[in-house]
C-alpha cells in the first residue's frame, strides 16, 4: 500500500466488532440460555473422557480466514462442553476443586465486557473501588486492621509468592531488591510443616532461596506442625548462623485439612522476630462457619495471609487474595513506577490520592477485573449464607467419616477436622502395597464409571482415597453413594478371578 492509499475513501478500516450486531445478539441470547440450562441440570452432566475424534479436533491448522461465530459455538457444544473435568458436579471432591455459580459466571461476562485492566491507572475508575471494597471486607472478615493492604491474585499460589516475597525483603536486613540474594551469604531460612502445599516450595525456589532453605518440620498426630520440633530447629539454625525469617502456618492442609496451632506459631514469631505467613487457601474460610471459628484462631495475628476464593468460596476460577498487615512492607517489596505510568497522585482531580496503584502491590502489571465477581457474589449471598455452606461441607465430611468408620471394609486414614476425608478400602490378608494398588484402581473405577470423583493421595506412606468437600451442590445422599460404591468396587476388584481361569 502506498502512502496515498491510507487516505482513500475506498480503503475500509476493520474492527473486531461484529458486522451484524443483531445476529451476534441472537447468538448471545442462545449462549446465555444454554449455559443456564447446563448449570441447572449439572447433575446430569458428569465428566467423560474425550474420545479420539475429539482429541483429533484440536490438531487442526491455524485459522487464516474468519469463521462464523455460530459455527464456532457449534464446535464448542460438540467438542468442548461435553468433556468437562467435572468439578461443578455434585459428586466431585477430587483435588480440592471449586464449583462456581451462575451469577459468578454473569460477573465474569460483565467484567470481560468492561475489560478494565486493574493495575491502577489513576484513582478514577470503578475497578479500583470495587477491589478496595472487597479487600476491605476481607480485612474485616479475617480481623486485619483497616491500615493493612491487600491484592487480588490468580489464586493462592500467587498469593503465597507475594506474601513470602514481602517477608523475605522485609526481614533481610539490607536492600534485597537492589543487592539481590547473590551478594550476601544471608542464609535466610523459613519453616513449615512437611504437609505444606507445594506452592510454598515453588515460591521459595522462585525467590532464589533454594528449597534447602525451607525447613520441613515433622507433624504431630493431628497432622499439625510439631511446635516443640519447630522450636528446636529454629534454635539450631540460629546457633549455626542462619537467619530464621518466616514461619508458614497451614490453615487447612491439602491432604487432611489440618490446621496448625496458629496461636502458638504467632507466639514464636513475636518472641523471635519472625514473619508469620499463613497459607489459608481454603481452610481460612472456616472463619465464617458458625461452629468452627476457633479452629483458625490466631490467623488475625499473621503478618500475611494468603487464601483463595475459587475453592471454598465457590467463585469462578481464577481468584485468590493476599493480605499484608503492614502496607508499607507490602508496597516496598513491589512498587516501581516507570516513566510510562508516572502519575501525579490524583491527576484526574476529584478523587485525589485516595487509591494506590494496584500494580505496586504485586508482580502483575496488567490485571483482570477479578474483583467484580467477588463483590457481586458476596452481595448475592452474604457472609451468613457462605458460613452456612462452609459449615454444611464440614458436616458432610464428618458424616462421610462416620460412614467410613461404620463400614468394616473401610478405614479412616487421618482425623477429620475440616472438610477433608482420607480413607481406604481394606481387606484382610492384603499387604500395604496391594492395598495401595487396589485403592488406586477403586479411584479409577469410580471416575470411569461416572459415579463420583475422589482423588488419591499419600498419607503416612499409604495410598488413600481423598475427598475434599468444597462443593455447594453435594447432598448427604451423595456420600452414601460414594461409600456404597467404594465397597462394591473394592469387593469386585479383590475377588479372585475364578471365571477367567476356567476359560483357559
Ligand atoms: C490449592 C492450594 C494452594 C494453591 O492455590 P491455587 O489457588 O491453586 O494457586 C495453596 N495451598 C493450599 C493448602 C491449597 O490447597
């Protein structure tokens, strides 16, 4: 194209907006209806393996020319929607997965329509206010002071990374952002129980501390960090010239839902001048359950608290949050204002300097408008209802534990404090290795037969079925089905195969 062509009237400029808004509107209404129906009847849509013809569909050439939205949607209905992980189904309890809500899905659509990048950009736009409102509510829920800071994240992994970065930089005792960790033999170390989530180790590695710096402390009979052992290791580390800078407490471990003695951890941190970070991914929300608050007592004393909302608060993926008690520590770890976002505070008049730039509190620059679904969902249900649902999930877990204890074929593998139940099928005469194998096969059969989805995990060196209940659609009968079917399949699989021999 020559320079002249640009100004020709015949040269039609393009946009990604529809040429025909009315047909897009019709498609949009259809999608909305389909999705409402789908969620309303979700009990009838379990998980299914994608057959080969479906897999082959995702091996197609790169599209060069446009395709019709109606056709693409048809493809979605045929090749995508029927093969879900299944985690929004009422009998899905594997891998601590969340369940979502329809209003949450609407919120995602609305946020996507506005498509605000919530990195800050002055104080004037609504995403800033919505996020501030939501963070303020979380501070209130978890007993953090109004002066604390917070940031919505993609999940608890990101929240843990941010919390530990603030801890590291604050406790280093030198300008770590400038000098890095290479220039000093600072020997910074931190502590967590050996049941802590893998995202903590990943964060420690990403922060350049090396996984050796993460001292994994043994657990007690309740799967909580052993306080005496922890104190001993800290003492030894100090003697050997290490700098203990952080303790990571678990408010609900992934395996068993165990909650560390957070008051005791807070006491140690206070006495030893150590940062207290709590990984409360889902368990922190026990704070809303009327009968369970005491389990997470002490969480309000943490320097930083990481949690997510896509597991136990039933919100759509992805959303998590980090709260930091001291706003200045938080900001100092991340704030950086390059020329292209330089701003006089309150540039746009009116609102003045009341809202900080959110990109100064984390590593992301462009950020989605996650706050909208949190704000809308919290308003839609209110904390009382959330508390009732969380309590309901805990009660269901206890109900499942009771069923397990009453079944001679089953055994409980860990105490049930919260919403996690670890159990396994047993049979006299089978050794541990065979039982491990058998329980793995039971898991697969339950899933493949479309009955229910627990996952498996290892507890005290045994492979066990793993149910973590963050499902607002589950009913007590669903757990009856699970137990009945585990026993049926367990019996089936451990029966000697007489018929097969006869055929030979
Ligand atoms: C799931 C989980 C995480 C990681 O959170 P994501 O939201 O998946 O990134 C961290 N800690 C615990 C205890 C978890 O269960």
